[in-house]
C-alpha cells in the first residue's frame, strides 16, 4: 500500500465509522421490528445483517497492486496524487446488507393474526443477539473515533513543527 500523505488516515477512519454506523442502524432496525407479526399471505419483516466480508473484499480489491513506498520530503506526502485523492473520496462503497428469509412461528391461538392452526408468523430476530451486535458495533465505532482523535492530534503536532 502506498503512503498517501499524512492525512490519508482520515479517509480510512471515515470508512470505518461509516461501516460501523451502518451496522448500528441495521441492528436498531432489527430490534424495532422484532415483535412485528404477520398473518397468512402478509409480508413480514426479515432480519437484516451487514456482510462484513463484502467491505473487506472491496477494500482489498481497491488496494491490489499498490506498493509501500516512502520518499523523503516528497510533495505527494502532504497533498497526495490524483489517484490517492480519488481513493480517499467519500464515494467509497460500504458493506452489503443481507436479508434473511427465516421466520418464527409462535403458537398463540388468541392472536387476531393467527392462522388456522393457531400460529402467528414473526421475524426471526433474537433481541439478545442483536444487543450483543449493538455493543460490538458501538465499541468498534468508539475505537475508530479514538483513532481519529489520535490522528488529528498527530497531524496538528506535525503542522506545528
């Protein structure tokens, strides 16, 4: 990977923050729809999940063929080349969201949307698992935010020299 100037870390951290924010939004959507019910023939909410492998694959394919090189006092270190500015632009694709097709059948013959056997269709969302995903995404987001703060401090100290 080429060194893309001292400010390239901000683009990488922004992509990490965006990815974790996508995970948080997906988890919150799953939790909010966990108790939705549907009768026979009605559409039901399907659990959504962020595919972490897709983001990794996109990132690695983007870096393929790049080499790690550092020259002393080269102008590219501060402003980056045209390709590097395009690489750090905000139109970076984020991970794909996968929709599950599973659903749960809950026995509740008194429910108005129960079928003839007394079962109600519900999304296959485990709230405990979703809360665990939310904690993980929150901690990853916080880690990215602290990297951003450290990079900002380093860039500030570098400019003060």
